[in-house]
C-alpha cells in the first residue's frame, strides 16, 4: 500500500509504504548493509527530512559543503510520526527511548545522486521503550540528501538537502 502525505521537512508529497516483508526484501537488496546474522527487525519506518550541510574550509583552504547532521521524521505504516532522527546520529521515539549509532558499513544507493545506504551499530541507549532493545539500524532505499548543488560561498553557511529513506531497526 502506498500512502501520500505532504510533510513540512521535505516540502513535497512523500510516499509512505506499508511494510509486510520490507525488512527482509530491503536487506537482501542492500549488499554490505544487510542485517547481521541473528538479528530480527523490530520495525521499519519511512523517513522524510533533510541532510544539513555547512560551508567550511577544506584542507586546501577552499570552501566546500561538509555534512553536519540529519533532521528527519520517521513514520510508521499508518503515517504516524513515531521517531525523530538527528545528530549523533540519534533516533528518539515518542516514548522517550533513544539510541545513538555509529556507521559500520555503507553501500551505494540504488538511486543515483543519493546518499549511501548504511548499517549502523547502536553505541548507546536511553530510556526503556520502543528503541531500547535495538542493536542495529539500516538506512535503506535512500533518495536525495547529497550536498547542495548551490555554490558554497560563505564560511559556516548552512545548506539543506531533502531526502527520503527507510530505516529498519534490528534487535
């Protein structure tokens, strides 16, 4: 089932998919970001938001876009916002459970010109709840999110790039 919503973070109509076997299908297509052996999906959520970049000097003393953090809302199959994704990278559910992850593998997106798919390992957890038993997170089916195409001209200038992805939380 496909459900369309308009979300303020992406500023366009985004499609949310109902997942019956999405975690298994996505993992089989993701190559190096496949679910580790012995893990099981807790939930798969659709995310819309932005990847935030900052204009900074590189090693050659030229201005270039540098990734800073994600800012996204993750939706369940019914279209309800259930998790916020931010710097860390971190995910916080409405029940205040929170995890912070660290990327351990990446694979190119199936969509050209998009941020990579990732496998992240949980390195810290917060309160008990929906996310407290999560050990890994997969970012799959990424669309968009690459550094802005506009020219980076001022030190610390902020640029945002809309993106869509599916996140599968694994225990």
